[in-house]
């Protein structure tokens, strides 16, 4: 049985998720919170293997709660479970430390597999989210989104830069972290975008997540 901490401000949603997880026979909800401000204390007392986190909550939202957990030294993986598929929320969740992102309309089987993956040290980002978000980004309406075959794979150095991009680092910060000049990093970022066939960093990160090139 995987032990899960459930964080959602709507009791009806919590009750529904808890009941479904109980039906699976694989997951036990060991704690519940209706606001992000309660998460750190519950994490310490419940010791869950995975935290299911809503994003929109009244006192402290999910992203702030993820940051609070990280500041408290929590290494429990967080799976964001939300109704919102805004690309900025996906990236902010990733940069805060989330290891997974699912919409609440997923099947029970998908949710269970995601929990199992995170508990085992993996990650899970719903493919339909990244594809949909790529299509919704400004400037995408004139072209049909296609997953590239990547005829020229990314080098290890480029993957390293891509991971730092996903974590929210600027070119200047990446240059400092990798002991490179800012100009060199800027050129390498341009090469990464070209290889992925995208026009900006947001698209690059979302596509890299869908292709499995990087993990949170």
C-alpha cells in the first residue's frame, strides 16, 4: 500500500479521490489538508510516500506549498492534481519541485500508475497536457503541432542546459553554474531550440518533458 497525503480545498473532491484510491487496494490516504499552509505539519506527522497537491487553494496555493515543503527539507515527491492546464502553472510547478502533473479528469488507473512512478523515484507528466499546451501557446495556431523525430540528438551538455532551463535559470545563471560565458550559453540555447524545432524556452521545456528528454 502506497501512503499518500491528499491536499485539496474541496471536501467533495477529497472524499471522491480517497474513495477511488481505496477501491484500488493499492493506495492509502494517510492525511488530508484543505490548504497549503497545513502541508508541512502533516508531512512531518504522516510521512507519506507521495503528496497529491491541488494548485488553487485559499490561504496558500499549491505552488507555494511545494516551495514550503522544499524549504522544510521534504524529499517526498509531489504530484500536482488540478483542473487547470495553463502552461505557466506547469512550468511553475516543475520549477517549485513537483515531480508530476495530472488533470483531475484522468482515469483511476493513470492516477495509480503515476503514484507508483513517483514513489519509485520517477516522474509523470500527462502527455496530453504538454501537447495541448504547446498548441495553445501564442503563435501556434498557424502550424500543426508535430512531435519531432530529432534527427540530431541533444548532446549531454545541451541536456544539462535544458534541465537548468526547466528549473527556471536565466542564461546568466546557467553560465555561472556551468562556468561558461553568457554568450556561449545563449548560443547553446539557440541550438537546443533549433534541434527541438521550437521557438522559445517554454516550448522547449514542455516538449522535452513529453519526449522524456528531461525529468523534474
